[in-house]
């Protein structure tokens, strides 16, 4: 297969490139490098099977070559209040990546009769009133809140994807990705994993907002890409959740990272930063289990070890 | 003021043109005539104060002339399953009017530092779990259901409007319009008012789907345009509901129309056509009352009389 991956220089996109190439496919990675980085793909040799194109998916995608699959993974995705690459700091770009980006990527799939996959998100469930969240839950999103630039963009992208399937017969997939972690998360991403690991490696106390009782479920990126590949090769056109249902509190998570890094500086608690931030989000992965025969395999400590190794090298090379 | 009205040849848009002109403003009406009709504006003389432009808002809007307000009212809006102009029959156009149309219209407002108003809808509340619906309710919309082409497009449009306000400082308004009726509804619109009046004027029985116990609240279009003008001149950037909170059942509504038209053919009940169709939707208009000093003034029977007159003339001229 020849596959176009938008956001191919991003965290998840670049892992997808690796997986596709190791499965014997050809990849065209597209990225405007606003939140992605060529560092994520420098280990891949350009050639017959891999090509990188700098392009903003919000602009028309010229695609003279035929492709067999289009995977639309381009979007800012960090919910951080402050990180310059977060969707709160890039509101219009985020809305455009979701609407115009999806429209353009669907156009390529339609033109070449390729399979289309939309990278959607657990954020379509917003601040959920049901736990865990199954794909049939319609969500609880404030359409005019600050986070709506991401949540509504992805909900719109899902609606557009279904419309192309129903109207134009495009063979589509929608993956709702829950919290994912692993190597190539950006250092300044603002999300909890790089924040905690960064603090631990600097031997400072880990900052926990609120009382740390809010829970998260973290899926290792290799598990995610495995689920994505299974979904791509399946015939599932309804949305499918991919994530790790193993819930732990932010406090437990901080303690695990201190333990794994040997950081003895402990934990500090700070107020706030929880406005609109869901207290709990956990995937119901029954659909993925039944239809894709998928479930996460990598234990948290093992995934965190690999991620910590990545950040150690990153810090060493940037020091 | 000089005002650009997208969807200016539509049902509500054309009434807005009338109201703006009678208030002494200048109007540029824009419409691609997919669901609008020049019949709605033939009574307006083109000249210094009125101009009509055929244009699809999903395409870039070239606006060399300065405008003081941009009112984005272009979109298919009928939820009918079968009417050729309904959003279910025009899914991609509807999604584009909401996303690309809003983006282009906001671009004009930004360029000319004009006030921007988005015509949003009670459909952002979806199949609501709260009654009546206030502006703080986040809604219950299926992002991948057939109706999502309209609901999610409007939710996206709201998110985009807020992002332009927060990011670019555009002075924005969002009106969430509930069921509206009046002259210039399309005959083949598929909505309950033209359906019932058409059947009554043809002296056939009125078709009620289900048991007729589902309720609706209908606002006369002159009341709506009055509320819109108040909102435009206010400083309200948060969404405001406009609609008539007076609820009646579809059965009561059918009976009233038979009474007003002297139709003695009665009512027939048919199964179904209620999938995804909310059983109940009623605006909480506290915000409009408090902030705009607005409430509907036209009694239902009076509004229906005027609407029936319109349809009588329409049928006479098409006969």
C-alpha cells in the first residue's frame, strides 16, 4: 500500500510512519511543522518508500500520485494552557486542521478511491457524564468554551467523514484516541507525561494540580499504532475507541514516575488549572476487543521506562 | 449601516433584508440559490441601498466595499427526510456552509472591522436532556448521526465564531434560532408549517407522524427579526436563544390550522419519521428578555393567518 499520513512528523504520526514502513508499505508524510518536528522522522531514510512533504492540510492538497490510504492525523493536540503548541494557543489553526484539513484529506481519498482514516479523540466526549465512555455516548462538550476549538473541530471532522462515506461512498474509519504516551512527545508539550518526566529528570518535585485524585488512562504509543493498523485493515466504518482502560490517579502516576527515575524530590500540589479539564476519562474498548481483537499489551512501567529513556537522550543532546 | 447578509434570499434572510432596509440601512444580500429563491426578494428594488449577489459562501468572499455588519444566515435548514432542499439531502453543502461559509464570512468581518452575527440554531442542543433549553446547556448531539451534518456544522460555526472573537477581537453575536414560521417558507420545504398549510389549502387531511403528542414552539418571523436586530445592536457576544416558548403539541397545531383554513378533512396519523427528531424542544428566553428586552409579540393565530394568506397567493399564482 501507499499511504498518505497527514501530521506525519507529529508524535503519533511519526510512529505510524515507522509501523507502516516496517509492515512493507510506502509512506508520504505530510506536515506543516507547526507542532510536528522533522526530528521525529530523521531516522527514516527518504527514498522510494518514504517521502516527506511540508504542507498545511488546511490548504488544498495536490495529489497527482495514487494512494491506497489517507490517514488524517494532523492537528495540534495538547490541551495545555500555556505550551505554545497547544490547541488553546493555536485556536484557528486547530479549527482549520479539523474542518478544512479533513475536507482536503477526504478529497484525496475520494479522488484515489483510497481508505480514509480520521484521527479523532476522546475529547469528542468532552466532560463526560458516562463512565467509561463507549462509542455510543454522544458526549458533553461546551460549543463556545475555549476547548471547543479542538473538541468541536474533531466532532465536525467526524460528521464530515460520515457524510463522505454516506454521500460519496468513501471507505472511512474513525479512531477515537484516548491519552497516549511514549517517545517523541514534545518536551514543551505541556501534557502531564513530559511535564512529570522532565521534572523527575531535573530532580525537582513533580507538580500535581488539584489534589491529584483526578484519574487518567494512558496507552503506550506502540499499542495505539497496533490498534490503528487493525482498524485500517478492518471494515469498521463506525467510530472505535482506542486507549488503555487501566485507570490510575494523577498522584499514583506521579509516584510511579518518581520511582522509575529514582527522583527523591517528591511531589508538590498546586491549585487549579482544572477548568473544563475532565475529572475522569476512561475508554470502553469492548468494540476494539470484539471487532479488532485488540487490547493494550505494554505494561505501564515498561512503557514509561522507554519514554524516560527517550527523554534522557533528548535532555542529554539538548544540554 | 451597510450590511452583508449571507443567505439573503432565504426565508429568514429575506425578512432580515426587509427589516434592515426599512430601518434605513443598506444591504448586500448574498445567496447561491440552492435553498433560497429570488422570489423572496423580487419586491425589493435594486439600487443604492440594495444589491443582490449570487455567490456560494463556501468559496472565498471578495469584499472590496466596506461593510459595518456581516450576518451569516446561509445554510440549508429543513430537517425533512425527503425535501430536496433539506440538509439531509444536501449534507456536504450544509457542512461547508457551516464551516467554510462561517470562516469566509468571519474573514469579511475581520477585514472591515464589522460586527459579525452567526445564525445558529436550537439544533445545537440536539435531542435535549434538559427542558426548556437555556444557553448554558451543552446539548446532546450524535456526532456521527445523519443530522450531524447540520448540528455539528452549527456547533463548529459557534466555536469558530468564539475563536475569532477571542483571537482576532472580532465583535461577534450568536443567535440560536428556534422553530420559526411565516411567509416565504418554501412550499416544498418539508417542514411541518408548509406541510400542514399546503394540505389544508388542498382540503386534504393533515398528516401527523406518531401520536401528535410531541410538542413544538413556533415563533413568527417578524418577532424573530426584531430579536435579531436587538441582538445585533447589543453588546452580547455569548449565544442568545430566540424563539417562542409557547409550547403546543403537533396535534393542537394541526387542529388550529384546520380551524383557521376552514379545512374539514381532519387529521390522519402515520407511523414513524421520528428517528433523531426531538420529542420536545422549547427555548428558555430569559437571556433575551433580560439583555435585549425582547419577547415574542405576535399571537400564533395572527401569525398563522398571515402565513396562510401567503401560501394562498403562492398556490393561486402557481396554479
